[in-house]
C-alpha cells in the first residue's frame, strides 16, 4: 500500500485495481492513520468510500454489506442489523441520527486511491 500527500494536505492511499472489486460489492482497507474504510463499486461503476465501522453494532462490517440503491441513492445495508447507509453522504437512510464518514476517492490508470487528512 502506497500513501502520497498532495498539495492540499490530503494523503492519498493506493487501495487496489478497480477490477479487483466485483460490481455491486465492497472491500475493506486500512488507511495509514488507522481508519478503516469500505470501498464500493456500484452497478453504475462508481467508486465510493465510507467508514467501515457500523455505528449501530460497532463492528467493522460495512464493506461486507449488501450494495444497492434506495430510490436512486447508492447505498449499502449493514450485514448485521440491515440499516442502509448512503454511499455518497454517509447518512443512515433508516435512522437520521446515525451516519458514517465518507472519504474522497480517485481512480488513476485503473487504480483506486482513497484520501484522508
């Protein structure tokens, strides 16, 4: 895993090739600062990243959730209690008091990079 800081002080961590993530699936990764992230490849081929910790159960499982959409919003359902999280905003679609962090993503030459501060 390679991490590079850009001029805006964002640390970009190389995760994997896009082709390593099946469509409508996710993978978990650990950033250099110890944050656990879940990276998803949607059916629209969009790559999105959120925190991997399910705030309801406290388990690092969101990368293993069910990927889909809710009225056009790309989301993942936690494999434990099935709460759905918006992959773009991190908001819980089932409980407005819950959310997970989101992370910037970029793809260069077919490789996924996730940004952190």
